[in-house]
C-alpha cells in the first residue's frame, strides 16, 4: 500500500526544520573551530567537515565564512537562535521601559556583562582577523555601528527620565558608553579573574558617572544619590 501524501504545510515545515538543523550544525561546528584555531586558520572545508555537510551546503546557508561568524556571534550575543533582538526580549524591554534611571543603568550593566561573557571567548579571534582581513575589517566596522546604536539606547532612556548629565549631548554620552563597553575591556577584566558580579558593579558605577546627574532622584518615597 502506498504511503499517504503528506500535506504541503507538513512538507514545508519539515524542510524548514531540516534547514534550521543544518544551520545549527554548521554554526556549532564553526563556533568550536573558531575557538580552537581562530578565525583566519579555519576554512569553509574545515567547517563543512566538522558539521558533516557538503562544502556547498555551508555556502548555501551562510554565503561566506564571515556570514557564519556573524551568526555565531549573534547567537552568543542573545544566548539562542530565536529570531528576537535583545530589545525584543524581557531583559532588553525592562531597560527600555525603566521608570528610574539608576535601574536602567544597573539593568543595562547586567545585560552587557551577560552578553560580554558569551562573546569574550571569541572576541580576540575576531579582532585579530580584522587586523589582516579586509572583509573582517568591514564586518567589525558594521558590528561596531550596530553596537553603538544598541548599547546607546540606555542614554535615551536616561535622558527621557531627566537624568542625563548637564552639558553632555546624547551623542557624546553614547560615544562614551560605546568606548567603555568594548568587549575587549570585559575580556581583560575576566582574564584578570573578575567575577560577573564584580564586573556588573564596575559597569554600573562607570555608566552612572558617565550619564547621570550627581543629584538625588526620587523613587517612591526614597532617594538615592550617585557619589
């Protein structure tokens, strides 16, 4: 007896699941190899072999080795491969909707540390490759542009709440936050043996000094002051 024909929707879902599984295998293989050898010394053939797929499959899925790296970093950034940006996730939303500037700063610091810890193992390989590879240089430039815009939203939150330091434009404040939160800085602290909680406290203190007025801010019936 012939097998029943599967509905088109079923076949479409199955293909999508298979494609996602292939991307995951390629991404995880690349992540492992980039950590082990660095970006420059890993080829598409190496990734394909590690993932158990054809070379052309890697190109079909990602276009290039830089394309693979981008998704590796994106997944490390958010912690999974769901198609949601940080701003769309609960931890990002609470920063954007904060009603107290000190909470916004503290939550942003904690969020940065969480993402930096996931990115740190690969960051040195990324920056090393960008020093010699033109495509990687352009990739890192685009990545930094996105990082400037993403990490800078907390400045807009603080400004909305009336706590941006006087005499500091939003752009200058975002520039300062961007420089401070370079993943290389977090990597250096981690290599010195800092715990995540220590790093979060450090960034909370620094971001507060960069962005907040040195005045009391009312929250409920209490007041707090940045010294």
